[in-house]
C-alpha cells in the first residue's frame, strides 16, 4: 500500500504535477531524508518517509515577520515544520536583526530585504529567490500599515497621503509581490499566494477605520489575481483572521476590547490564536488546497456567521 503510494507520487512528480501531500504530524517531517530541492525532493523522500508532508520540499517566501508574535512568523514556523524551505524578508534595518534571529531557528532559511513600497526592492527580492531556489511554490503576504494619525482618525477625516500609504503598503503590495513571483511559480508548474485580511473590510468595526478600506481593496485584489493567474495554476487566497495580539493589532485603539467581544460572541466561545491561522495557512499554501482559489477563508471561531441580536 505504502509502496504503491510512493510510486504514484514519484510518477506524478516526474510528470511535473503538483503533488498533494499526506497528513504528517509536523514533528515527523524533521526526520525526512533530504535528497534535493522542490517537487522531486518531496517525492523522492516519499520512498523512505511514507508520512510525507504536504509542504515537504516546497520553497516559500514569507513577507511580514516583525517579531515572534507576528502571524507571518507563526505561519513560517508551521510551513518549515512541514518541510518547506523558506525565505523571510525584513522591511528596514530596524527589524533586520529580529528577523535574522528568528530565521536562524529554521533549517536553511534565507533572509532578504524587502520594503514592499519599493518596486526595485521587490524586483531584487525575486532575483535573489531565483538564484537561491530556482523557482517558488508559495508566497505569504503579511504586510500592512497605515500612518497612526490616519488610523486613529474617523475615515471622513483621513488624509489623502494617509489613504495612499495605507492602500500602497496593505493592498497594492500584494499585486506588486505577486507580479514578481509569477515567473518563479511558473517555473515550478504553479504556486499558492496567500494574504491576511480582517472582516473590517466588509463591516464597520470601531477604530479599524482606514484599514477596513485597505482590506476591502486587498480582498478584491485576491479575486482579480485569482481569476487572472488560475490558467498558470497559480492560486490566490486570503485568510480573514479573528483578532490576535500583535504589533500591528496594537495600533488599533481599544484592541483588547475587540477580543473580549469575540470571546463572548463567537460560536466557538473563544478567541483565535496564532496556531489556528498557521494551520489554516499551511493548508492553503500546500497542494492539499489545489481546488481552492479566490477564497477569503474565515478563521475567526465562526464570528462572521453571527447576527446582531
Ligand atoms: N493581528 C490581528 O488581529 C489580525 C487580524 C486579521 C488580519 N491581520 C493581518 O495580518 C497581517 C500581519 O499582521 P500581524 O497582526 O501579524 O502584525 P505584525 O505587525 O506582526 O505584521 C505586520 C507586518 O507588516 C510589515 N510591514 C509594514 N510595512 C511594510 C513595508 N513597507 N514593507 C514590508 N513589510 C511591511 C511589518 O514589518 C510587519 O512585519 C496584516 O496584514 C494584518 O492586517 C491581523
């Protein structure tokens, strides 16, 4: 049975198909045999490691790690534990050391600069990834920012410049990054792009303000990109996460009170934690989700189904 499955996986890899992985507990993956890179590496290890992970041998880009509380860091850890080789980025010198320290705890991770507001840095990032990995299987986009004054202001008082910056960093950057990684994903026979959003894109949440508008643009971008890139077997999805205490979240006034509301009102009667998002992300980044694109997956303990009463 095991042999037949391994043989089928090897055949599929030789044909260049994206391989759907199995159900490995992350810890087992560390024991897999390192035989090379990419798709074929995953298939080859299946001969000796029948519990191959869905991300084994995959090469991924992670944008949005600031510190150990970052959602992108939780996703990076889950993807690495599932066998992926990663490149992590930092946007500026201030965060470089943090990202390098975290990346050093992963196996063979690469650290590269990328301020997502800079086309030249995005292009340089893609060139470095090509040189290092020779292709790319997935990309996590976890960057967001709005100037503090504009985030604190009601939307009707947002400045033109604040609006521009918020939309550039938090929404356009998905398009810019995707454009840069498409050639690398084409080399790999396809890929998965994932971004992070919040339900404030479709409903009004006190203090979410300008970021709600940026997230609406981000989610619309997911749908257009998914439709345009599907023919190249490149999927584009988003996770809409419930509130989690991170650096970005602490920029939203009274953030803790949002978590209190979730705890009371979600069907699961609890808040979302980093590992809830990381597990869902591992699924969407892997070929286990190969039939899913253009999706905004709600990882919010069910909050979105509740009415007002
Ligand atoms: N924390 C939450 O409650 C929550 C809920 C839903 C969605 N999200 C989204 O998750 C994503 C990650 O945020 P987080 O909560 O982990 O906070 P975080 O502060 O850890 O991550 C935000 C990241 O954006 C990066 N960034 C900002 N400007 C950048 C630039 N110019 N170039 C490159 N990177 C830049 C920061 O360096 C940081 O790593 C964001 O899109 C956020 O809106 C967060």
